[in-house]
C-alpha cells in the first residue's frame, strides 16, 4: 500500500471517528430535547385537564368531563386520554382511546402517588409517551387518575431526519477530507518519493546522470537533495576509480615490461655460459676444418658437430624468446605441465652450477585456461626466487595438479624462508630482500598482478614435510580450473 493511501486512510478513519462521534452525540442531545419537549407539552396538557376534571368530579359533572374529552379529540385525535375512578374503572375516554395494560398501570401508579408519572415505552427507542396524574375529588383518600397516551411517531420522524442529515454531513466531510488528504499526500509525498525511487532504480542500473528536480522545502525535499548529492559524489568517485584503475593498469603493464627486461638480462647472463661453450666448440672445430679440409672423414665429423652445437644454441635462444617476448594477453586452454618443464629447463644450467636439484611432479590434471606466456613468466619468477634462496646441495620441488575447481602450483625450496616482518610486504612493487645482489623487487609483484588477472590467488607459506614445519618456503598459486566444456566455451567466445 502506498504512503499516500495509508495517510488518506488514517486521516479518513480519524475524521470518521471524530465527526461521527460528534454526530452521534448531537443525535442523542436532539433526541433528549425532543423527548423533553414532548414530555413538557403532555404534562402541561395533563395539568390543565387535571384542574378541570378535579372540579367536574367534585361537582359530579361527568358530562363536562366527556364533553372536554370530545373537544380534545377533535383538536388532537392522536392523544388518547382516559379517566379512571378510585376503583380503577374507566369513567371517561377520548374518542378512539383503548384501555391497555400500560394505561391501567400508569393510572394505578398515579393514584398511589402525588407526583405525575411519566413513562416512555419502550425505553430504548420510545414509540409512546404516557403521563398519569392524580385527581382529587371530595374523597381524597380514594383518588381517581387521568392518563394521557401520546404517540411519538412525529418525534421518531424528526430523529430519523436528523440522523440522515448528520450521516450525510459526516460522509460528505469524510470524503472531502480524504480527497484533500490524498491530493496533498500525493503531491507533496507520493510524487516526490516516486521520483526518488525511479532515480534509485536508474542509479542501480548504472545511470548516474540524475536530473535536478523541483524540491519542496520539507523533509522530503531534503531527502531528495541528499540523494542527488550522494549520486553526484558517487559519479565523481566512479570517475576517480576509473582513472585510478587505468593508472594502475598502466603501472602494472610497466612493471611487467620492466620485469621482462630484468628477466631478459638475468637470462642473458645465465645463457652466456651455456651459449659460450658451444661457440668455443664451433670455433675449435672450424679451425680444425681449415687445417684438415682435405680429409673427408674428419670434415664430415666436424660438420656434424657444428650442426649439433648450432641446433643447441638455436633451441636455447628460442626458449629465452618464448619467455621474454611481449604481446597482448590471450587465454587458451593449455596443458600447464610442459610449460612448467620448459621453464625448469631454462634454469637447469644455473641450478647445476649451484648444485641444486630441480624436481617436477605432476599431481593431477593440469589443463587450464590461461595466457601461456604469462603463466611461464609466473613460473620463472617463482623459480628464480627459489633458486636464489636454495642452499647448495638442496632440492627445489615443483608440483602442479588440479585440486577440486583449482589448478594448484607449488614451488618449494629449502632456504631460510620468509620472516613475519617481511611477509606483509613481499608482494609490494620494488620491495626486495636481495638489494645487495641486484634484486629489483618486481618479480613477486608481477606474479601477483598476473595471477589476479586470471581470477586466482598467490601466497607464500611456511614449508611443511609430512605435516611438520620444515626449513624453506612454499609459494602456492591457485588458478580457477572450470570443467573442460566451460573452458571450451570461453575459448570460443574469445
């Protein structure tokens, strides 16, 4: 139920109770006044007849009594008048009067008392008024009585007319009050609140261009004003958020680019040794080929070695370019295990140099919807951190597999771990604990950015072995891994 309807109903009911109650009270007063007038007129007539009939009865002139009753019947035939003697016998009556039990009762009560007897019958909504008066003749100890019975039909008609007038007035007043209340409530409450609700729905749908509406100088107007101010602030906050998001994306892209450059530099240093060895072999075999060009067998063997070393160098360079090249993100459903092994092979030389073993373990299904290059970058950054932290003679364990609806990647090392003071800042850009060793502080920040772009999560945990704390650190990456048919639909949509 709308607010205007509620206000109209409440005020209409209040007006009905108030005015209706006043009308009912007025009707009772009117009824009391009419009954008093009827009683007064009947008593006045009765006292007049009382004096006349007392004189006639004292003089034993019953003919005068009957003559008077006849004259009264002609003047007002609606009033029935009876005279009872001391024995309760009717000795005179007006024309058309009939003796009833009620008239006998009033006559008996009048003979036994001094004051007039007045009775309305019935008591609730009377239709008849009876008045009895004592008559004194020459024998006061045995008085007679006169009884007057007057119908109250005219009084009832007056009351009914008054009741209809009051009822009509009350109904008209209530309708008028309800109409005015509804109009005012709709104009100053319902319509402004309707506009406010419509504005809220538009805001809910994303439309913040709410036009300024005419407002009243009341609480509803203040509510509209506050709502419009809130919408403007929300629009400004939305614009600021969009700008901040754009800026954050630019920063993240810049961080990723910077991290790729750093990765390229570090990989170049790692690859220099591996590429240098084949180059030395190439140089030596080329010199040997010059010296023994006439020996076909030696020349063939030398050429085969040259091809072998050239293929090795080409493979290393291609692996490095696959990791460091930059292109727009493009998700596809891929098997993550070969990516993991490919990245592990890139650091194999550095790991052997430090006497660190790298183990790759598949723990379940490894199909996932990701950008392959970005996933390789995540793996490489985590593996580089683990390799920097791992002591000589230790083992780095890489495990990957599906756990429920997530693809879980774990990178575990046996190094010193992460302190509680460092843990809250470990994913912040440019925060590093390896500044003395050339650390940039971008690796883990880029990892977090890429994982969040894939709706996943990353965290550094204390390493455990068989449920017990152990030295080292465990980097845990979780990527959403929907069913294959859902992945296929996403790939098709892209």
